[in-house]
C-alpha cells in the first residue's frame, strides 16, 4: 500500500475587525478597492458614480478598502451583499476560486458581481469611464 499525502489549502480566516469597511450598506452593495489605488480623487469619482445610480454614499453601500497585507475570503466574512463591484481587486484575492471576465456583470445565486479596473485607471481613461457607466446603468438603472 502506498502512502497518500493529503495537501491542505488554508482558506484565510477573515477577521472583520481588521477590515477597513465603511457605510451602512442598506441596499446591499459592496464596493471593494485597493488601499494603494484609493485617494481623494478616486473617492470623488466613486461618490459621483453612486449619485448617478441614485445610491447614497453613506447609507446605501459598504466600501471595503483592502490592505494588500490582510488576506480576505468574502465567503468567510460577515459582510452581507447582493451586488459587488470590485475595482482593481481580482477574484482570487477575495477568496473566489474562479475565472472571471473583466467588465462583465456575473450572476450568482445570491449576488451580481462586477470586476473592473481600479478607479485610478478608469479616471485616466475616458473610454473606460464610459464603459463602466454603461455597466452601472445596466446593473442599477434598468
């Protein structure tokens, strides 16, 4: 009989107390961005986007600003969302084991998910801003 080696993959435990999360999330929209890609200019852009889809920045959404040092598995966190927009943070970094297309709204059992570039990149490229605006309208205004 040969010996079998069992390989274990550790899913990061998510300590919600370590997460930089703000907002009340009343409409269950979760927005994720990277700490390194989120300054005042990006915050203003995000606030304008949310106003354009009639979401209140303080009340309707939760904003999670990720620190690259802290691993996260959204599935293991207590964050409750039905829409997720990830700006510049890929699926594996959030604990999702899946291939994903950029700039496509993905439909899951419990949620709609959109992976797109960082707000910093989008701010610098008007065509990307237009593409994102079209996606946001499809998700929230139709």
